[in-house]
C-alpha cells in the first residue's frame, strides 16, 4: 500500500503577516545585507563640509603668506642670529682736581653661549680638553663651566685674558662651538690702599638677560663699598651687543652691525687724592709697629666737603675687583687689625678730652659757670665723700696739676678737675649733671648720623641712668658722671661725627653735612648731571660769644696748652683739642686724638687724627697732624709756582 505525504511550510504564515507594509518588508531585507545605499541628504552634507574645509585652508594659507610673512621671516632669522652682550665700561671716579681714583682696563673673557654648545656630553668633554691644552688650564674646571653653561647662558670660563691669548683663541674660534671671546673691563685703582675705604671696590656678579638669544658676555661689576657702592647706579653703563649669523651647525657665517654700549657716568668727588695718600702714608708709618689702626679725616668746614677720609690699614681694591684667591681673602678677613673695617665711619670710640669744648659750651649756655671764674686745680684731684664709708672717700685725679684755671685755660691745658666740676658738680658749683650733658650733646648733633655718603655709618652712644640700670643692672654713680665729663666711661662717638660737629666752632654754630660727591658728569657730553650743594646738618643753640670763648680756649691748646711744645714755629695759626682715651688697664692701650683747624682766623681745613694705642694725644696724634697740615699749607693754601 502506497503512503502519501502532504507538504507543509516549515514556518507557518500567520494571517496578520500578510498585512505587513512595503517599508517593513524592505527594511527587513536591508538588515540582512552587508551594505546598502547612502541617502541623498547625507551625501550632500559631506560634500558641503569638504568644500568649506578646503576653502578655509586656502584662505588661511593665503593669510599667512600675505599678512604674516614678515613675522615668520623674522622668526626664521632669529634661528640663525646670536646676540652676545657687551659689558659697558663703568664710569670713572675722579678727585676734586680731576685725578683718576678708579678707572677701567680692557680685558678679554671666554664665555659660554648655551644655544651653540654641542648637545652631547662627550663632545663637550672633548672641547674642554682641547681648550685646556690651548691655554694650559685645568680641563675639569673648563668641563664644569661648560656643563653649567648648558642650562645657564653667559657662564664665564676665563677672565682677564691677555691680548695674545685672545688672538690665539680667535684664530681657532670655529673649533669651539658655544664658546666666544669678548672684550670686558677690569676695575683699576691707581691709589691702592690709601683710597680703598673711600672709593671702595667692585665685585663681579653673573647676570642673565630676559631677552631671547641674548647672552651676557661677562659678569656685571657691582659696587660693594665706598663711592662704588653709594653711586653704583650712576656709575653703571648701558650694555651693547654683537650679533653673529650662524648656520645649522652653529658655525659663525658673519658678524652683523654692533649695538655699542654706553659708558657709565663720571663721579667727581670732593676728595683731594694727593692729600688722601699723604695722610694714609703718615698714619701707616705711625702705626707700623702697633697692633691698632688709625683714622684721618680732613673737611672743608665752610661747606662740608670731605677732603680726605682715611682708615688704616686699608686693602688692595685692585685684587678684590679682579678676583683675589680665597686663601688670601680669608687672611684679610681674619687679620686682627681689620683692614676691611672702615674706622672713620664704623668705629665707635670714647672721645676723651675732645668732648670738653662741647661741655664748656653747654655750661656757658646753662650759666653753670662764668668763663672767667677760677677753679682750684692746685692738688690735681677732687675728693668726694663716700656715702657708704666716710673713711674711704672717692678720689678723682687729674692727668696733671693745672693750678687755678678759668675756662679758656682749662680747655687749653685739658684740665680734668675743671670739667669734673662743671660736669658733675663740686664745691659751690652745681654742675650740669648727666641728664643735661646728654641733652646738650644731642643738641650738638651727637648720637645721630651725619648722613655722609658712605655706607655703614654708626651713631655713637650717650649713656644715662636708665640705660645703666637696664643693661648693667647697676645704679648710676657720681663717678659715671665725672667720667662722662672728660669723655671716658660709656660715652661713644664716631670719628666722622666728632669731626663734623667740630665745624660748629668754625662757623658760629653751623654744621654742614659732610659729603664726598662733588658732581655727576655725562662722559660723552661732559655736561653736569648733578651738583652736590652744601647742606646744613644742624645749628648749635648757643650764642656766638660763648662759641668765641671756647674757640679761644682751643687756640690756647696750640699756643700755651697741651699741644704747644709740638706745634711751635708753625707758618700758620692753628687751634685744636687733644684727647687721650685709655682702653684698658695697660697704659699702652691708649687712643690718641687731635682735632684741629687752620688758619685760625679763617679756617680752610678741619683735621681729625686718631691713632689707636698711640698713647697721649700730644705724643702721636699731634706730630702727625702737624706734618699733614704743613703739607696742606705748602701744597694747597700757600703753594708757590
């Protein structure tokens, strides 16, 4: 029997599927294909975007070519030009007569241009070795400088090369990429140590430029002390530069026009260079066998001009500016005589008997005593009752027996008993007392700066009972007042302060500010940029009659008093005041002082001399002063052709 099968579809079609729309059918078909046609809208969008991109690129290229060509050309040029800074010469310093105190000498330096150095350390090491052989120098030092120069532009390898050395390098410069030889300047000081504290010295500092492609060819000189420091800005010049064109290998192709530097301004000072040197030599000879130093200050009392400002010992400013070996520099720093210490403005000293004219003036002003009243100094001492033990009185000695003296004689002979009396009081004379002495000294411009144009000035010190209680944990005693009356004990002044305030005895109480600057001059046009006019520092609140009495006493110092024997036979009239200050129990440690002015009738110079450990003022300071003043008389005031 035969079997029959009825063929049926594998998947049955449901009735609702027959009703599907064409889109659904097409969509189902497309989903099973790997690709299908893009719609017309999408094609149009892509074409539009592409067209806009191409048009924008074309316009940008046209803009760059047309409008920014100059900028890109300049940038391309920068990649081939190297600018090397030229150090500007520092301005000269000259004395009142035009004599040079500080100048410049042409020198040569090797410097690193970072952008031109070989990139590999091996190449730089080879370059250092070749350069070391050429100049017979240490290869490691050169290699260190080159490695430093990789990150720091303008590093100096060598300074102060000779002309012959410069020519040797110039002939082989192409073999040393990244190293250039340039002209620099070294500071010179013709007057050496004699002007070292006044003129000062410079040091070199490494400088960097903020401008792309610029290297400082050498270090910049910076004033460290003295006039070099005070007027550093005026002395500095304006740097220039040399432009080199180099290829991709940094070989120099040619040199472009140079932008020249501008020299710094000339500083003319009031100092007399010959007088400065003469004073220094005289004081150096006086202190040669002593452990201390010395000071010499000469002023024109009529305007405050500093004619000389000397501190002994000095130092070699030339060596410091050109580069002193570390060991030698350390020896100077550790020298017990302190050659870097400017005693004239930084040192604080007991004034000794040079304080007496000021206290005499104070006593006259306060009417403590009349100038003609006689004080008994026939025993050379005063005896004061001891409040703690009547059997052990205090005795205050004079340095000699002066006899009966009035104010003029007391100043001339420097009688301590007289000034014990008007300072602390004795017998029927009340005395000024410590508070009044301090007040008048402050009125007379003590314990304040003179504002001299040299850095480091100190102000001195005037003690009082409150200070002693706070710092010494002790009460103020009558002995402290007596000591202050003769310039001993705690009172301190500076040499420049003492010399400055002595101007009041010349100018009827007027004190001028001491100044070293005379004028600032443009070296190119020789025109004056700034003149230093005299300035009044202060005026003593005293009468002219009282000032004249004190002046007469100071004249007596020279004619009949403490300095008369060593000042006999002078070709000019002179007045002054001696001073001696014992700085320890050893009598050899006594500072000697003499402040004087001449001619007496119309003074042209005021001179202060202080010799540390010089003994009595009349023994060392007076003879040196005489020597200096005679030189000034014959070479300046009464010079014959």
